[in-house]
C-alpha cells in the first residue's frame, strides 16, 4: 500500500509540474514615452480677484505597464501609469510667468470584453494620486499654490488591432474620469505660514466630487513595429478644474507623445523574453 501511495504521489507531482509548464505565462507590456505640448493654467490663489490664464509649453514623461491577472479566469488586467510633467507659461501681456510641476500615479483594473476578433473593450476603475505646484513669479504674498489629491476614477479603454497592407497597428483610446476623492486646498487669501507654522488647518482637506472638481484624461495611441522594435505614438489631453475654498483653478494640457514598447515576462525580479505568452495589450 505504501508503495502504491508513493507511485500515486509521484504521478500527481509530475502532472502538477507539467500543468505549470504548459501554462502560458502573462507578459508585461511596458512603455516609456516622452512628450511636449501646450499648457493653459489659471489659479485665483496666485492672482486674487482675477482669472488671468497663463499659457505656454511643457514636457511630460510617462511610464505605463499592463499585465493580465489571474482574476476571473484571466479576464482582468492591471494597469499602472506614472507621469511627471513640467511647464513654463506666461500671461497674455508677457509680463509675468508661472511654472508648474506635477507627479501622478494611477493603478487601475479592467474587465475585458471581446465583441469582435480584433477589438477589446475594457471597463473598470482606478485609484489616482497627484502632487504638484504652480509658482507665480510676480506674486509676493502667496507665490506658490500647492496641489495634492487622491481619487477613485471611472476608467474605460478600447484596443483595436488592424493591418494596412500587411503592416500591423494597435490603436488605443482610454478615458479616465474621477468621481470621488479628497484634495488639499488652502482658503482664499490664507498663507502657508498660517497652515504650517500657526497650525490653522481647518478645512484644508476637502471631499471632492463633481460639485467642486471636474477632471478628465483622454489618451489616444498607436503602436507600430519598426524592425525589431515597437514604437508608441500618442496624444494625451488632460483637463483639471477646481472650485473649492473660494479658489478657482484649472490646468489644461495637450501633449504629443512618442516612445518605445517592450513585452517581457518577470521571473523573480528578472526580465525574460518568451516566444509564447499572454499579452494584456496585443491579444
């Protein structure tokens, strides 16, 4: 009996190892892009009593990663985006400048639908966090406006694969809209000295939703191979408007992006290419 038990255990172990070997691993679709574009800023904390827009140019760096998870039989994908941007803008008369810088992180999960062989529709939610600043060179009392918020977003994406004369392309459109969260904002006319040195922190953390914050990101990209490399070109439109604590501000940007894409399998912290894998982006 013990001999039969050992044989059975050995057979189960072999079957288990074979199943693990036969399982097709999920790859990571990683893209790093750099972009330039136009910026439109306005903040009544920096320009009390007026809604003067500052317009100019900015640069953005974006890193994106997507991977299929094991959730719901592999129909849930995970997406991470880290984005940093910096802009230099000026008022219409050219007499004052404003500098801005932002760093944001997004983690999203999407359920995948396949209505057509070459079309993937993804719907889900994402968590988003952002910190940044707008600095006005002419403002002496309150020269900088700090920005910080966390949100839960509605997230949707469409991926479409096509060939033109045998040349493959992958098109993507993605929409992100926050619907609830929390944000930091001083009161109108309140200095940061009052907040951090005197401890006057009442009301500087606010619940945010559509009543005081409207924001949206539209992301359109196309992937195409050139030799052994895959490139991604895109357009990112970011709209951000706040009306809280007596302060109105907006940050609008249009960035044209270009970068390179890699597919790899992560094994114990190591990256490895594989001839067979499940892609969250190209399948």
